C-alpha cells in the first residue's frame, strides 16, 4: 500500500458509499438533459448562456460521479463535483433562499442550500482521501521490481 492510500476496512461498504454518494449526481446529470428547460428556468436570469451552463454542468456531474463510483481517479471526480456544487449551491439555492416569495419556499431553498454545502464537504473529503485502489497485477510487478533494486 502506498503511503497516500487510505486503508479500506470493508470494501463492500466503501463501494456502497461511493454509489450512494454519486447516485444523486447521475440522476441529476441525466435530468439536466431530459428536463433542460426546467433547469434553465431555475437559474437567475442575469446569468448569460444559461442553456450552455446547464448542459456543461450535466457533463461535469456525470463524469465526476462516474470517476468516483467506478473508483477510477476518485479525487479528480470529487474535484469535478466540487466545481459543480459550489456555483450551483450559491447561484441557485443561495439566491433562492434569499429571494423566496414565501417562508415555506425559503425553508425549502435553505434546506437545498445546506444539502449542497454538505455534499461539497463530502466531495472535498474525497479529494483528500480518495479510496484505496486495488493493485493491478502490472502495478504489483512494477512495485516489486522497484523494491528489489
């Protein structure tokens, strides 16, 4: 195990956690394409090229989630999720929280805002911890050769 790896006590639980964390990003990324008009309407009107940003964010969500769920470059995937979450949480839910027309909608937007903050925090943890990759045979041979020299 490399010094930067994190020991995974129960790989099945780690896999379930990765899938549970990324499921919302897979579903949301797909919905960004299938319900494009609805997502464009959520963005403040002052933001230019809203359709472009919605479609771009969908790609970022899907790629980031795939990298984390597949345990392939999970740190990169997590950074993509952070890059997605920070502006969306602020521009959509932060603005919505402050400009909601009634107290109930304000509470809903506050809840969404806090959910975005929590998910960004979890993604930041993944950027630092990643997951322990299973060593591939070629990597094991290469490591063994380096150690024998």
